[in-house]
C-alpha cells in the first residue's frame, strides 16, 4: 500500500485537464497498514505528502479508514501534516478522517445520488 495513494493522486494532478482546487476522497477502508505503522513509518514521508498537497491547491481531502486502528493511524498522519503545515504554510488542504464513505462524501459536498463513471473518467 505504501505510496499507492500518492501515485494515484500524482497521476490525476499530472493529467492535462487537471484544475487546482478539486476536493479529494481517498478510501483506505480495504487497505491494511503494516504492524510497524506509526509516527516513524509515516513521519519520514511528510515532505513528500506535503509537496503533493501543495499542488492540489485550496481544497478538502477526506480520508476513509476501515477500522478504529486505521482511523487512528490516518488521524496521526493528518496531525503530523498539520504541524508541518504550520511551519511551512504553502499547503491549503483541509483534512478530515472518516470511518465511512457516506459521511466523507457529505463533508465534501458530494450528493448521495451522485455516481462517478470511472470508465468515462479514465478515458478523458
């Protein structure tokens, strides 16, 4: 799992039609973090995460966790990033961690009835 969400975000923001300011939802509910995941596991990647986030522009980033443990880990990552942003405030991403996709979608302002056609999005 390490690096996969970042790789997907980089592919999106490197696409020709990308416009800064799109909100982002990353669903980690099926992911499993390694047993050694914690501050040291995530902390050294903070500069890389923030470099990607700086390219997102002003937006919201919803992270969905699959368990209480993963919720805590993702929240820890968010807090590490928030502290780093206070030191170097070039990132304008508001982060929130959720336990379910529905709540994350509502926080992002995505209507419940909205469906993303991934096949069409992949070819545009």
